[in-house]
C-alpha cells in the first residue's frame, strides 16, 4: 500500500533524505524510528504529497505521489506533529468542515463528527472553540480530523506527543481498531514502547538513510541475545543464586543490575528451564524470574549510537533561511 524507492531530499546543505526505501503491506503498521533530524517527517511529507522528492519514486495506494497526487490525497489520512485544526471553530465544526471538503453530505458529515467526537472523548467539548481546548484535547481533535474520510492509508507523525499515558493507551487502541478494520498505517514516534506495542515491522532511519528494518523481535535479536533476570526471595542467598545463573550463562557470571536482582545473558529459551530446575534443587525461592529480549530503547541506542533525547534539532524541515 505504501512503497518508496531511493527517496532523496535536500534543503540547502541539509541532506534530509539520502536514498531511503520504505514498504508497508496492506493492513499492517510500519513504525519508523530515528533520532531527531533523521528525516522521518520529511519522508512522511513526501508520501503525503506535501513535498516533492529531489529523486526517487513513491506510490501510495497504487498511485504515484507526483503524477497522481489528487488520488493519493483521497486515499490517505494525515496527522502531523502539530495540530492543524481551526482554533476559532468548535470541535464539531472542524470535523464537519473536513467532511464537507471530502464531499460528504451534511447529514453524513454530522454523523461522522458525532462518531469521532465520542471515540476521542470530546463529546462534552464539541461545541467549544478549539482554542479553548487543552493541548491533549487539540491533539485528539487533530487525530479525529484525519479519520473523517475513513482513509484506507493513514500517516501518523508522532501522533501521541503531548498526550498523557492514559490517553496514549487510548490512541493505541484506536490504531489497533483501524488496522483491524483493514487500514494501513505508517507511524513515526518518539516513544519506543509505542512502536513495540503497535508496529508489525520497524524501519530505523539515521542521517537520512535506512540503517535497519525488521520486526520488533527481529531487531532485538539482531542487537543482542536474551537476558535472564532473577531476584531470590532471601537476599542472603544472592551469591548462591549468582553461581546457579553463572552455570547457564553465556558470560559465565551474573551481575547485580538492581539491588537484590541478578541478570545474565543466555543463549536460548532452554536456559530458563535449566535455571528453574537448578533453583528448585537448591531450594532457592524467587520473587522475580524473567527471560526477555533487549528493549527497543537498547536497540535504538545500539543502532544510532545515542539516545534520541541527546540528538538535537529536527532537521526534517528547512530552516527559514534555507526555505528562503
């Protein structure tokens, strides 16, 4: 449903994209991750027909983004990084206006607005001007606006920025519902747990290039093996537990990663069964026992060399000087 080959985009001396490829299958979610300035937003803007690439090709819903831009726009919904609603209109008026622009008849536009206001918990504020909304409410209204036309392809560029954890979880449920109904989603996000929760596949971009692509679990396995974590119920048996873990570890020793909690790298799932048997034979009780892959945070750090918070500047859009 979304495919791009060799996309290049420069803003003056800034090389936002340097030949990236992207592909999203029907009814799936592609998570696009990368540090600030990696080129994520630039890629979304090209795919949504808001920018023209300097080189490369892209098709969305089977339509070329340059030659068939109008058809692409009919097929997509887009939520950018910043709310784009009309602040002087009410929440309902914003949604009904979008419906009118999409050629919905007035009754259909009103019905769709009512449905979306309820879905995004905005019914009580439906008659208020958008400028009176909190940041989170405006963000939810912006997301609702992108869904008025029931698009089959949806671009979500950091859609939950500014939402509290509970509302973020609600948005995850919305995305899952959209995909269950057959929508295809390209999601950029700064929240790595969000990509882990939603994405079928993940593409990592850095300095305008694709540096990794795989499923979430595939990326985790590529970056590092599994880790076995144990907390003995009796802290006095910590050294004994460490010896047991060392016997099943690929490193040969256990490290205390938190007070009273030991962790070791292991080769495969069999280490968990062996550890349980050894702990039981030694009569060591535990209050915590887990086997897990690296987190996406660890994957991101390993691939890009720095946490996202340490990379300054967006870089996806030209500066005023460059734009001039």
